[in-house]
């Protein structure tokens, strides 16, 4: 093993859930040493190499996990949808509100009207809240601009916030989220614009790492989604899909056909879709917050996904319409309580498997050589992370090697 002459940061007095292998990868009384933005050494403190450290953080029995990876969010938006929530409680459905020009399109109006600086201000607390519970990598989608400049504005805001808060932000163009008001009744014409103008512009600007679409009754058809995927392929960007959320459109199989990183939501996923995802290595991203907030009753086929060996990730889906949460830890709990994942599956789903859903091979487990993204929690065993709901035991994180702790140990 190549050890540096000095460690920049050394964490001691922690138990590790490395998530190496198929289990928790527990190392009691461990230590993590960091050089630059990489883990230089991780293991039992008794085996710590005798290398001096510039900065030492000595804990007293906290637990360290890989930094959380929130692989599906829409956290850059303006305004809120509290009044839509009230309407839904009085009986209106999400689909009805969308068809009347509310829902996603109401957030589009607010997001277009906000300046880039105003969007940064509105969105910062959301990214900070995710990071405050241990997230070190967060995917952020556009989809509330629905015109070229406003879509790029959202992506630029996401990147700015990532740089400011030292969270590794991955951006996804979601111009095929809804039909913008200017194109009402002309979904195909909007897809022409998305494919001919917005996807190429996003690729040229370097502001998008991937392309997503909403394939559903109130979103886009399978054929329209296919066209978006073809434009993404042409532009050299990987794809992912909001698939089978409200109905079965056979979207997951289409995503798999394009080698998608992930297919997300999946309550209505069919056996055919599962087989296609398994064959393509497409990750299933489960979003219990949206399931909960829409009071869905159709569960994603978790057992069938397990049997087929499809990797399962869990994410917040942070968005104003269907998952107005900024709590990744609450999602771990909901993934267990609502979807019957085990705490280990849920935590893996928000670390190593979520990293896989973003095709990031350098994070998601605690091991020398990986990015020094670490979350530290005041819990007495790692399953406690999924057991609790409503509290935040996170003491802080290392984000690319940089200690971010409210109170330095
Ligand atoms: N499915 C969702 O759950 C979010 N987008 C999507 O395609 C909801 C977005 C919103 O309602 O604002
Ligand atoms: Fe979403």
C-alpha cells in the first residue's frame, strides 16, 4: 500500500460501516485517514500506520458510513405547492391538477420568473439540509424551466450550489418533464424542440451530465421518450427515466434498451420491465417520498427486483409536487416501513447502489483510494439510521476530504 508522508485529516474513535461486500462491512474501533480528496487508509485503529496527521478529529464511538448519495432530486425550483396539497387533501388528484395546468407547470411559472441568484437563495437551504443529514453527492434535475434558457439556468444554479456547499452535484436535463404552456396540445412539437435544440445546447454548455424524461399518462409517450433518448445518445449523454410511476408505459424496458443508468419510481413496473433492467444493468431507484405523498397503494415490485438481481437505490425525489422533503434519512425509514427494504438494503441504496446509478465508481464504500466522502452519525449501530424517523443524528461529513462539522470533535 502506498502511504503518504502525512495524512491531511485523521478520524479516530469511530466504528465503520464500510459497505464493502454484501454486508455492512463493520469495523469496530476504526479510523479513516485522508490525503487530499481521497481516503488514504481505513481500518481498525489498532492497525493505523504511524503517519503524522495535520488535523485529527477524535470521536467517541460514533459511526461512519460512506457519504450519502441522493441520486434523484429536483431541488432547484422557486415557490411552493402548499395550496395544491390542500386541494389534494380535499379530493383532487395529482393527475387532475396537472391536466388543469397546475402541478409541474405552476412550478415552471415561478422558476422562470426567478433570477439565477434568487433561485440559488431559494434552493440553498434544500441542498444544505440534504448535506446536513450526510449527503455528499446529490443529483439535481432541471425540468421547471421548459425553455432553453430557463432549463440551463436551473442546471447552472445546481452547479453553483454544489461548488458553494462542497457537495458533488451531478446534473440531469429533464426538459421532457411536462409540456410547457406555449406548446399546450402540441407535445410532439415540444419534443422536436427538446431534441433539436435543448439537448444539444445542454450538451454543448457542459451543464448536463445526463438526460431524463417523464414517461407517463401526464408526461410523454414511449415514442416521444425514445426520441429524447436518441437525441441524448447523439449528444453523448447517458439517460435515465421517470418510469412506471402512475401507470405502466413499458418505459423501464425502453430505458434498458438505451443502457439507462437508472429507471426511477417503478410502482407499476412489469415482469418484462424487470427482465430488461436486469439484462441491461439498469438500477431501480425507489422514491418512497413520492409514494407516500401521493398516498399511492401500488407498491414497487421489490421482491421481484431482488430475485432478478436488479440493484435497488433509494432517493428523496426532493420536489415541490410529490416529495417535498429534504430528509434522506426519513427516506431510509420509509423505504423500510413502506417498501419493506431491510435497513442494510436502504443504506446501500443511498450509498454504493446510488453511486452506481450515477455511474460514479469512486464512492459509496469506505476503502482506501475512494473519494473521501464520509458521513458520521451519533448512533449505536448502523441500522439505527433507518429505524428512526424525524431526527437527525448526523454529526457532520467529509466532503471530498474537507471536514464539515457543526461542532468539531
Ligand atoms: N414525477 C414526480 O414525482 C416529479 N416529477 C415526475 O415526473 C414531480 C414533479 C412535480 O410535481 O413538480
Ligand atoms: Fe422525480
